C-alpha cells in the first residue's frame, strides 16, 4: 500500500473539488490533459475511487499526501542513460514527473483511505464519513 499523511504547504498545479456541486465538471474533463496521466474518478454512496494510469513507474516513484481537505498525488521518474560506449541516435526518454491536487470535502474519512498500486494502475479509495 502507498500512503503518506501530512499537511502540505506547496504550490498547487491543478485543483479540483470532489464536492457534489462539481460533478458537471468531471463530465467534461478531457481524456488526456497534457502533462498528466489518464485518470478516472468514480463515486458510489460510500466512497470516491480515483484510478490513475502510471505505466512504467514503480511504487517507490509515487507519493501521496493526504490532509483533511487536500489530496496530492506526485510522481517522479528519473531515466538513467548509459553513455559509456554509446552514441545516441534518438533519445526520447526523459526525466518526468507530475503533481495533481484535489480539494476534498470535509466528509471524506481520511483515516480509512486506502491506496493500491498494481500493473501501473494506482487506485485510491476515499470513504465518506457516515
């Protein structure tokens, strides 16, 4: 399980509220936002579930920060290029990363939030307080 809980004091690149009044916004999010991995957000009566495609990353490259009103998902992938004895003809693999932030409604039960990472898919389960 990937999980880190802390209060974040950092710049927010992308902020989306999971409040019910923003559901129309989620209906119009493009399939791919430049610089961000593909993500699905779904809801049932008990929780929200975020699924993020992170192909080629390992669990150690993913950081999740959770506070009572904020969720931040970050990743960093450092590519090592072998240069001894090689001349690159094409070099498209580069260091990359992203940071995505979400404002959370106060009824999210952050103490029971769970994260799973398998086969390049990060799943976050954010239960609603009853």
